[in-house]
């Protein structure tokens, strides 16, 4: 079958078309007509024909001569027939234009297009360019659609050859879209979306705009458009717009007072900023200085307008009093003195009532609005909470009744506060100034009432909560009672204190019994900033392993947070003892208090360098590599830099940790590397198990808004099978592994930190907890040790390395290869954590002992002593942890079969229907844990 090329089915023009839709119609019609060889000659550029009249029935056509082959030779009448047939087809698809206008009065294909353009009002004329000023963002239009309209308009108004003249010269070539014009289109697009958007883009993308054009960063701006508009909206809400009144008529006439002293001479213009900087021509006022920041200029302009703030409280007798006429003013006040002082009449505003609640472990603020007829929630919040989004045909408008809100669907969520559940059903809106707007339906469903005069929210007949930051009212004392507290004869007294609902710094306790054998990355709860709601904090265990807490165990620390003075000068840093930094050779630098590596300097320098604790980072020997924060389309909202409210000496120690890491090259000042910080992450001091503190930065919010990077992480089972085959091994790990990975510059802006005394710093190397840091470490180790991993002489688990062999000499040769590969890439190992040829060691909760594996007694004891799970979710956690031990437990599947049957097909929040048989099966499974065995895994070359 012959190949055929068919265009989309041709459609008719409607009464309302845009430039873009008309061009699509025209191009599709041209393609369809060009497929007919009889029509193709009339579509050529510059081909002309005459109008059809009685005097010219052949429209200027003549018969073809002998220079045309006989097969293609046409008479004049045939040409007219084909032409009118083609014009009739065009008229069929353009019913808005009179048929004779196109069939009889057209003179070329270009004249037809001009006629249609003239009908719609976008013909190619000099006046058409002015229509560009009428383009604006429609109420139901996406910003990207607006940009396409602008681009289509600009591409259409580009000058064509022999169309218009410019400064008296006729255009001879078609104009092209220049980069400057494209930048102008993007700038206009930003301004039409929001007048303040160009200024914010200049501020946020100042670093990129140094080397790139505005049009080239347009895709990045489009992705971050929602967060930019949210930032503008938040700043707009905080502004107090005060305007000066000119010619204000006072309620009572003011008489002029005689001037007691002559007016002092006016001071000469002088700018203190330019005088201090030594700039030429300082003869201007400070408010007119072009070096004055824009925010200060606006503040001065508003301050000059305000001379007095008047709170008018009209009495009843004054409401009917007429204003004095202009003549009354002119009789009592001269024209020279009749200039009233500028004044501002204030309109009071109050914070909207709200309640704080939890959705799972996420704190959410629900803003109550009794005037709203529906419930709404921000789309980004639904995504963060993991809510289900359903399609919706409803629409929503703002309070003016005209401005629509972009509805993307609807959702149903459940919030909890103080053991009370609140059901929420609302529309999901793209751009909302608050996270959750709960209207009248929400308040009716959950029986919520508001008392604005007392700043109180009442839930049913139950408790009443105060909202806002009102200070408690001072009440007079009617009676005073003296109470004597006698302490019980115990060693510890715990006081229950009512703490306010605010943000706190949550830190793990490394000295707790449940975390003594955990690594730094396994500590729980992780350091973070959490919100308290009704005196409760929720911190879930999102890992795959259960955490067993002993009775009365102090497993975390909660501190208040504060925002340090970021802009203070570094000279205000408190005087403290400087950190003792080693200045001697490498051998003088101890790895810890109980270990000295080669105190006699007998080792060769290359061997010593492999364990040098002063890290330098990956040098690119195995190829260029950098860690990256894969930020999603929505960036985290900016906020102040928080720090835990430590004691003075602990804040000084925290600053010393920052100084030490800055000297090692982990931190740098943003201005030194040309970075504009977009987010500040809180940092903590976490106590080490062997003494001292470790600096930990919580990247929780950055992780929440970043996207996971695809990667292949090591499989635990394959690692255990590999390690269990070795008779001898060496266990080690990298010194501050994440600090040895460079961080890409585009990711540094999300990794800022606030120090207690020395301002803002930024990570230039990767760090533990940073989004993508674990994947970056895994990828880097694969590059550096990939050939050794393939040979099976080394195994990696995060920053832990295990080198093995079946004989001591084999272990030594393999260990040399590992050290050489790390030395070439400038990666350092920790001498204090390097164990050579141990008898036994714990790996991933399993005990390795000379080629055998045994389950960890701690894991066995945790499962054997845990209570019977109450819900399906907890039962599934028990089953999953139990099946991990299947390789060392005989008949594991038989013990788990009754428990698997009871949770099959059930919801996670359903309760377990315990009976005697089920309790017996659960108890039998726990007793079977004591029969765990030590196993030996076969090697691939073993014979059966």
C-alpha cells in the first residue's frame, strides 16, 4: 500500500479566534490544499490573479504555451476553474467572511489571509503593535498560556519583507526574533502575572543572571512560579498601606495662628551616604540618593507623608453636623495657610482565628473563616500530607465574587487535636494564602464556635482554646493561699509544666540505653524543629526497624528555639578560648583520646595519609562527581534561621564546632562563593557516646520539598551472604564520609545554616541527612571501589567497608588494594574504627564469627518480650521483623501462618480480634525465638 500523508481534519473558523488559533488553521489548510497538484501553483508566494468581472472573466490567465509539456498544459478557462474550486474550499472553512469576497474579489492567497486578519483585528499594520498593551492575564488562564499568547503575538508582528516601512526605508527581509526581544517578552510576562514578580526574580536569580539572559532561565522561573507568588503574597499580607490625604476637610474649622518666629533658612542639599563614601556630587537629599536601598526609600517616603495618626471616634451629635463649605474655610484661613497637615486614619486589623491540629505526625494550622461558604486547602499541603486528590467540577471565588481560584480537585482528610478528631472535606486550590481555610461547613460539622473578643475557639461543649499571641490577662487576686510542697524520698523529682504551643528543637539522647549500639545515622528521633499542639509533640518512627524504649528512659531532649542575630558584626562574638588546632606534623594529631596512630612516625607517608583525620575530600581521580539536592518544582518557604536555646557555654561550643568545620572546608561564607541563600536549616549539638559533641544539621524541610533520585542501593541479603563466606575480615569506615563528597553549587543555596554568633554559613560539602547524600555516597563508592566490588574482595554498607579473605595473606593483599584505591581518590579512613581480623563483629544486626552468622541477642530479646500487637499495622511490623530471622529459625513459616491469616486483606488501623488460639500461636512464635541457630553459608565453589 502506498504511503499517504494526511493532515488533521480541517475545521471552520469561529467568530472568536486568536493569532495562534488562526495560524494553526491557516497552516493546516495550506497543507491540505498543497496535496492537490491543481491547487499548488496558486499557493506559491507572489502568485497573483485578477478579480472576476464581466470584462475579465478569465481573471488575467492565458493559455499555456509550448514551453509547458503537453501533459501539464492548461487553458485559461481550466486555470480559472481550478482557482475558483480552491477558493471555494477556502470559503467553506471560513464562513465568517462573505463568499464572494474570497472567491471573486481576492487577488492572491496573501490577500485572503489579510482579509481574514482584518476581520479579527490583527492585521499586519503599525497600529496592530499597540494592541500588545491590551494583553493581560485572564481570570481562568494559566501563566504558561499567557506566555504562549505573548510569544504568538510577538512572532506575528515581526516585520515581513515589502510590508511596512521603518523610518522611511522599506523592509527587504523578514525580521527574526532577537534575544533582546525575547527577554522583553519574558519580562512583560512576569509583570503581567504580578507587578512585583520581576523584582523578586531579579533578587532570587541574581547569580544566574550574571552569565545568562532572562529568557534562558524562563523554564526555571516557571517551575518555581508558585513558590515565588506565595512569597509575594506573604509579603503583601504583612504590608500596611498608608496613604496621605490631601485637602482633607476637618469637621471643625481651624484658625490660623500667628507665626512667632521667622522661618529658618532652608538647609542646603547634602547626602550623608555619598559624603561618607567620598562619592562625587553629594548635593542631593538622602531620599533622592540612587545608592539608597529600595526598602529604605519606601519607608522614608511613607514617613514623610505621615505627620499625625488620628483615631476618629464620631459622637452621635457629630454625625449630622454638616461639613463647612469651601467659602467658610476661605473666610477664616488665608490661602497661604490653608494647607492641612497630612494625616492617616487607621483601620484596625486582627489575626484570623485558627486551631492547630495533627494529620498523622504533620502539624497543620487550620484557619477558621465563618464567612467562607466552603472549605479549601492548598494543593502543595495535600501533596505533603499524602492525601488523595479526587476530580471536582466545583468552582471557588474570592470574597469579591469575581476573582476565581484555581481548583484542582477535592480531598477528604482527618485531623486530630487533644484526642478529638476533625473531619475535613474541601476543595484543593492551587494558590491559597493559608494552608487550610475552614469555612462554615467545617465549623458546623465539627461544632466549632469563635469568640473574637476573647481570642477563643470553643469546640462543642468541650474545651476552649486561645489563639494568637495575646498575653494572659492580669487578674486581681481575691484570695491568696500558701501551699507547702514536700519532696518524696526519691532521687529524682519530675515537674509537669504547661508549655505553650510553639516550635521546639528536638534532639536524640545518645546516652539512652536504647541507642547505645546504634550508629549516628540510626539515631532516633532525628534532630529537627517540631511544633507542639495542646502540649503534645508527634515524632514517628519512619525506619524499617522497631525502637524498643525501656521504662522511664529519657530518649530525647526538647529545647526552646531562638533566631540568632544574623546581621550583627562578627566583632560582637563573645570572647572564648580558641579551638586548639594542631600545628605540628600529622603524627601529632590524635584520632581520639585513646588511640595514637604511629607515634614514632615509622610508617611511610602514603600509609599515614590513608588515615589522616584532616579530610580533604574527593579529588576527582575516578571522574567528576558532586552531590546534588534534587529540588522539586515547589521550593520550601523561607523562614528565620532557628537555633536551640542552649546555655551560653553550649552556644559557644556550637560556634566552635562551626569554626572547626569551616577551617576544614565544610562551611564557607555565602558571599565568598557568590551564593544567595534560599533556606536556613537548624543545627544541633548531639552528644557522642564516647564523649564530646557532634554537629548535626536537620534538613527535614528541604527533604520534604526535594525529589528522590533514582538509584540502586545495596541489598542486605546479598551483603550478608558475601560476608558470611569469609574466614577473616577487616572492618573500617570513612572519616566523616559525607564531608568528603563535594556539593554542587546549584544545591548550596538550599543548605544554609545560621551560626550562634558569626552569621550565616553555607555547606560546600555534603552532610549527613542532606537530601541525596546517601545516594551520592553510594555512587561515589561504586566509582572508587567498583572493580574491587566486582572481584568480591570488599563489601560496602553506607560508609562502612568490609574487606575479607579466606586466609591471612589473602586478606592482606586485598586490604592493600582497597587502601590504594582510596588513596588515589584522596579519601580517608577512620583509624579509630578500623578493626583488623576480629574474632567476631556485629554487621546489620547479625553477629559474624569466623565465617558463621548468628542473630543479634538484642533483636531476639526485643521480639520475644514485646506485647501482643493491638492493630493490624503493628502486627504486620512484628511479622516483618520476625521473618528477617527466618534463616536462623527452623519452621519460621509454620509459626507465622496463623498471624499472616489474621491480617490478610485487613486495613492497617483495624483492631486485632484476639482469641485463645491466636494468643497461643503468638506466644508459640515468641518462644520459638530461643531456638535460633548459628548458620554457615556455603560458598559458590563448595561441592554438594
